[in-house]
C-alpha cells in the first residue's frame, strides 16, 4: 500500500480548503479543525476589554501596595542609618548639649533622602544618661504620610522609631552642659 496517495506525491486534500500557515488558523476554524458558526465568533468579541476591566483595578492595587511597602522599608532603613550616625557622633561629644546637636545634625543629613512627610517630622533624641563608660542610646522617630495611597484604605500616618547605642569612652573627660 502506498502511503503517499495515488500519484505518489502528497496525500490528497479535500477540495476548497486552503492549508493554514504555521501559527495561523484559517478564518472560521479553530485549531481542532472545526468550523465555527458566525454566532460563536461574535460571542468572543469584547473579551479582551472585559479582562482588562477586571484586571486593571487588581494590578493598580498591587502596584500601590508595593509602593507603600517600598516607602516603609526605605524610610525604616534611613532611620536606622540616622540613629547609628547620631549615636556614633554623639559618643564623641564632651557635653550633653553638644551630643544632642550632633544627633540633630546627623538626623538632618541622613533624612534628606527621605520622603517629604518623614523629612519634616524626623527627630532624634538621646534616651540614656550621658555618663562616661555607659552606652549612649539615640532614638530617631519619623511619621510617614500615606494619604496619597488612599485607594488601599491605608490613608493614615505611620510612625516609625529606630534606636541605636554606642559606648562612651570610660576614660574620657565629660563636662556638664554649662561647665567649660
């Protein structure tokens, strides 16, 4: 039996059907080869628009959630850096007043990269006694405004606080705030 048909070349095809190019389906046909009626073709009209109407809000909410998380973690990292820089520079001061000034300068310098709402509300303070040989702790706080992300239902403010400690040299001379 000859597998190539009567004439020895190709298997015969039904008359009137054109062969589809790879990746294309002839008009009115589905990949299985069935012919679709006009009604079936028309019922698929607008499905892409419907899918976009359903998916667009979900993708927008996901994007805004990622934006809120990114804002939180960036600010948290900046606060950690500000607390560390403030504690290290304050540990080199000779008086409590000078140490607080150094903390404020470190916080201002580090928080210049932060979001506007946090930049305006950032504050650092020394939370332990300024005594030789003891750890000096600095606490930095700031408030992030999420009102621009109101679609998520966040819409409020979030306060973040970070703390860092650095030791004061036990053999270093420390002055009172007013004593020269």
